[in-house]
């Protein structure tokens, strides 16, 4: 998932058939809490960098 705060909304397609896409950004502590609350056991969260200023959180988890 992308690392950060808030979300971005994108619209693709055309006026007759628009497609809406919402991208939510996460901080590690909030992501861990959300996954734990959903029944996952988080074993690892790693930070990855794509393009400049494009930061990701990579999660390894298993079902509780």
C-alpha cells in the first residue's frame, strides 16, 4: 500500500462511462491496527521506494 496520509480520487474513462478510483494512503501504525482488527497477524512491514517521493509499505501477514 502507499505510505502517507489521506487519499486521492481519480476519474478515468469518458463522460458516458466514467470510472472512479480512490487511493488511500497509510501510516504503518494505522495499517497494523486495521489489519489486526480485521483478524490478521502482522509479521513484517517494510518500506519500499518507487519513483522519487513514491513510498510504499509492504506487509507480510497471516490470518489469525
